[in-house]
C-alpha cells in the first residue's frame, strides 16, 4: 500500500482499506513546543477519537464537530505560515485542503444515505495521517516560528513513558 492510498483524500475515493480499530489517543510524543498548536492538536485527537467511538446515529454530528475543528485548526496554521513568511507553505496547505475535501465528500455521502463505515474509514485514515503530518509539517512550522521569536528551536517537555521511576533515578 502506498502512502497516498492511506491518505484521507483517498478514503472518499474508496482506495483505502480498513486496517485496525485502535482509537487515536494523545501521547506526549505529539508535543511540538508551541502551546497554541499543541492545544489544537489535543483537540484534533479528541475529535478523531470521538468520531471513532461514535454510534452509527451519531456519526454525522461527530463528523460535523471534526469539520468545524479542522477548518479552524488548518486556518490557524495557514495564518501563522502567511504572517511569518514560512517557506514551505504550499505542500502543507495542500495536505490540509485534501483532508477538508475528504471530510466534505464523506459528509455528502452520509447525507446521501451511505453506510456509516465510510465515516469510520475516514476516522481511521485521519488517525493514521495525523502523526506523520504533525511530526513533519507542523513540527517544521513550530520550529520556524520559535526560531523567529526566540532565535532557536522550541523546548519540548515530555513526560516519561514509564510512570515508575527506575532505581538509577535515585541517588545512592
Ligand atoms: Fe496541525
Ligand atoms: Fe498542519
């Protein structure tokens, strides 16, 4: 399977094959060090998780929630790119547009009476798409903005993966 065939844009075209049912959940690996962006990304994760967990009857409402979120999320980043002269704007903006197109197509399919599976497939594709987009495109924007504002990359504080301290953490 190519990267393109698992993109949200491919879902509405029916090119994406369902892989697993893991619900997207936040982890500190998603933190990029720009507070406003990190907050928006937590909301993205929550919206996708709500869509993945939704009962069939609730899928249109949860998809509408996600659409509202995505419009604001992407507009915010695109405004940051424009206002700071970010150099790699086009491919980032193109990815956002592809996601929104897929959302609109799936909304139209649901409105036309399609089975809810098309929305579940979209949710799965969004869950697959987000880590790569955040890690590559959003991280580049976060670094760019931090460098302009502070002269260096953002400082990212992540909780340790393990809750239990290791013996080596304590002084002897
Ligand atoms: Fe983002
Ligand atoms: Fe983005």
